[in-house]
C-alpha cells in the first residue's frame, strides 16, 4: 500500500536532493512529492509518496534525516 512519509529537512541547498538520490540508488520510486520550506526558516518538511514505505523509511533515516509522520494512503487515479 502506498505510504506518505513526512521528512524534516534543514533549509540548505541539496538537502532534498540527498534524500532523493539515496532513494533512487536503492530503486525506490517517488510517486509524489510536496514541500513546505519557508524562506528564513532553518527547517522545512517534504512529503514523499512511495509504494514501499518501510524500505523508504530505512533509507531516509539512514541518510540522517528524521521522519516525523508516516501514514498509509489511498491513491485514486
């Protein structure tokens, strides 16, 4: 079942790319993404939608980033 992961990221160039590259290196496809990183703030959040949530969680946490929320979602296309 698809899962939404909410990831805390520092507001610095390349932070999101680090997550995306780590997932890609392990063959995890990102089905959807949204973000909330505000100018002047030190931290922001991205949500990623993935099919293999537990594996994606291990990969993201292995990069040193924190996942603050995860939930199963229904995708309607």
